[in-house]
C-alpha cells in the first residue's frame, strides 16, 4: 500500500490544512509515537518508525475548528484513531465517513469496475477517551446501533474500540505507552490548574501545566518545540469541551424539570381519582383548582 498512501498524501496536500489538530493528533503526527501507541494496544513489537505511513484526513463533512483524529498505515493495517473528551455514541458513523474519505482517495486511480480485485488496507477504529464523565475501561461502539431498527445480521458493520485513558484505567497499555501516559498527565494538570484558578484564565492554566511537564520531563521536547501551538489548540479544544458540558448540563436540568412536572401532574391526577373513588362529585373536586383537562385525564385508564 506504500504507493497508494504516498499518492493520497500528495493529492490531499498534508501541509495545507484549514483546521488545527488537537494535542493528541499533533503527537500522533510523529511516526515514533504512532508506532508506540500501535504496539501498546495491539501487543506488537514493531521497532522501525519508518514503517508507519501517516495519512492526513481532509476536513470534509465536519465544521470543527480543532481536529482530534489521526490515521496511518502499518503492515497493511489502516488505523484510524480519535481522541474524545466527551462521550459520543456517533463515533462509528464518523469513523465510516473518515474511512470512506481515505479509501476514495486511495483507489482514485484504480479500476474498481474491472475484473481484478482492488485491495485495500485492513481498517481498525480506535477511540481514546479522557473526559470527565464516568466510562468503562474498554467497550465497543457499533454502527448498527445507529440503525433505525435493529437487525440480527447487518449487511454493513463498523466497530470502534474505546479505551478509557483516564488515570487508573488500562494500566497495562499505559505502562507500555509513555505517550498516552504523559498526555493524560498533561491534560489532568490543565484541569487541576484551571479548577484552582476558579475556572478563569485558561491560558494561564495551560502555561502552568506546560511548565510543570517540562520540569517533570513529561512530553518535554514536544512541549518546548510546540508550546505556542499547544496553548492555542488547548484553549480552542477546552472551550469546545466546556461548551458541550454546559449544553449537556442544561439538557439534564431540563429533563429533570420535565420529570418533576410529570411527577406533579401524576400526583394531581391520582388525587382526583382518589376523591372520585370516595364519592365526591365533579363540582366539589373542581373547587380545588384542577383543570377540565386534568379531570378528564383522571378518568382515563
């Protein structure tokens, strides 16, 4: 697949992105780190970073200011990795779109209508999660879960393997992979600093975390080299993450309020039924402020 992937990179123009990669994706643009993570989750022992062919993803179909994905080919396997700081059940659907973009470019100059079978790399889809919400250590998301109706034998399926990389999870993988371990530590420092600052001055929290990591030899060379870019994309990414958290909190509050309203409504209907069962007439019951609709609904089983 070497020639196909090189042609792909030439056509897509990896140096002309209109979006910014998040810190995780920036790390995986380094072949040695991509190889390290690949070995850790697959139990392999490849030792030559030049075997890795980085595949740039075009920014089509998504209006994100920060890209959080990375893909590369190693030994005929196409790995599509994505980092998530919020739980997202749509990862299989998104991964299918990413995969179709990549394959479309890879086979652009191939005769897919001919009698010779066109080979493509074996795809693997992985999500690394380090958000604040509780999540299992490892689990799978399936494209078929998004189908409007359940089928026993889906004609197309895509499985995303999700790894929780928060502290205390997947210890064996984290032990084998300094990049994931140190990245997680960096993110935790940003969160802790931001919290200590009263959730103000995000830029200061990021600068403090970068200084701490450099002193502790955590992603040291990467952070020294990319300090300005890391600060910029972390601010964008964290602001986006906080916006999602606020939106979800508002949705939860609304759901709770709606639940309370339904509960109060059911209690009122129950009280009407109780008075009817005790022999009170409608005129007497309505004196307590019940509406006509409530009275009629109480009569329904």
